[in-house]
């Protein structure tokens, strides 16, 4: 795997990251395979070689999501979290004085860089303009890739690292429940034959220099093995990128 700088955070991360839940042994398996970047929403003990991004806000923001004791508990993990990540439930939280105060107080103590998990391009743009966030996780992928040009441009100018979070590794059960991703995947593999979908999805996101890493969810050791096989060295052609963009909009691929 190759490494890219994670914006102004000062961290160098592999261009593929693993989202790990539950089985923390997967972190060690990933590190052994050359991956150094991980995201989790649980308290885990990461290998020293790992760059760890962890959710730092509770799953529910109600009724008082930013109680001081919840944030003070982060201090017990000082030095173990590289990117403390707030998962956004409402754009209003970006302007919350309590959030900004706690981020400012804990950055550099409980975590090295402040991260935000944004759900939409407009939320990412607002976060970049506010300036509190060093890293933004955004759902840029083969499934959703429109309206991000301004995000890329502004993030580059402000030194904000971007992590693409599209679900590029769907299990068979999840795929059956998610019609649109399944259809996009099937149409892409038909339009661009001979490709492995995970390779294609990662290569598409990494075609943007502004994207530091692509986050891939893993649940089993077999998932980790599949991710470690990913071809992150091949660069998609301009025609291939256009094909992905057209198919994600439900348009037919252009005939060559």
C-alpha cells in the first residue's frame, strides 16, 4: 500500500484504511499486511504502528451530548487516538459552542487531530470554512460522487485531509438489501469488464489527489485478506472515471 499525507494533521496514512468493529484482532492482521490507518467507534487498544481514528461522541446526541464528563473520559485515552472523530447528526452541531470548546481543549492532549464524519457535501464545506476540523470523512464513492468539486478545492486550499467512506465492500446480505449500490456495482462490472469491484472502487476514489485514504469496512479476517489484495497502484483513465460517474447517475456508459 502507498501512503498519503492526511492534510495538515502531520500524519502519513496508507491510502486504504480499515473500519473495524468488534474483532480488534483485525487491526493486528491489517498492520501485518501493511495497512496503518484504522477507524473504530469502540474503545480499542491499537498496535503502536497504527494510526487510529476513533469516534469520540456518544451514538445519541440527546439530550446532552456534550456533557463535560463524557469528554473528560477521553483523557484516559490520551496518546492512543490520532484522529478524534465526531459523527455528525445535524449541521447545527458544527456551530455549537460546546463542541468547538471541547475540540479545542482536547486536541493535542486526547487526540492529535480533529475529525468530522460528514454526511453531505454542504456539511463538509461548512466544516472546512469553520476551520476546527483537520480531517473530514465524507461519503465520496462510486455510488455517490457528484457535487464534491467545491469540497475538494476548498479542502486542498485549507490543508484539510479527506477520507472517502463509501461502502466498497458489501456483504451478500447487505447487497441484497441495498438495491441502488447493487445495481451500480453490477452495471459498472458490465461496463468495465475484467475488473474486481473493490479495486475499481478504491481506484476511483484515489483518482482524486485530495483524497488521502479510502475507508473499507471489514468484519472478518477474510475481509481483511480481500482488502490487502487491493490494487491501489493502477490509475483509472479519464474514460473509466466518466463511466463510473455516468453509471452512478443511472446513465448508460458511453460506447467506445
